[in-house]
């Protein structure tokens, strides 16, 4: 992405990407554009988690390293949020619950036509308990 791309983005700006430690130069426009459409649809603020874009530590083959995934928090109803996310084009959905009871979401632009879902509960500082997640 470049600074000019943000003229087409309504709900996110360069400083938000930088606060999340995102690497703007290697971030595809598509991920922020899709997130922006989701924000419009939900009518609820969406905040990008620090290192929730294309920086930080993620699983080995994570879409984060390609700039095609984002981790966020929102006050939108979790089921509605994930259904809205599906409707704007996200195909990978993770539902995370940390030890403080805070919910965050992983949203990815993976293989079209193939939806992956999971949930995870934080067990320790660096360990999560993963399970499958049924949306419907």
C-alpha cells in the first residue's frame, strides 16, 4: 500500500497501520479495503491488534506474512461479526479468548470458496488451546 491508497479507505488511516506495527510497503491494499468494507457493514469500530497485520509472530504458514490476514477487536456481536466478515470476502476466521476474557478475531483472505474456522483459548503467555468452530 501507499499513502495515496488511503484516499479510498474510509475507516482506517496510515497512523493506525503504523500503531499496529504493520509494514505498509508490503501490505496489500486488498486486506485494508476488505476490512474497511466490514467496518462499514458492521457499523461498529474495528481496531487492529498490535502485530496483527504483517508483523509479529504467527504460525509458520500464516497469511499474515503475505499481508493477507489481520487480527482485530470489536464490540460487534461475535456471530454477526464473523458472518459479516464472510459476506465481504474474508475466508479464514479465528475467534480468540484471552485470559482476561477479551475476544479478538483473526480474519484472512485465503483460498476463495474454502472457508476455515477455529477458536482458541489462551492457556499461557505463549500457548493457545485450538478447536474447530462451527459458524452455523
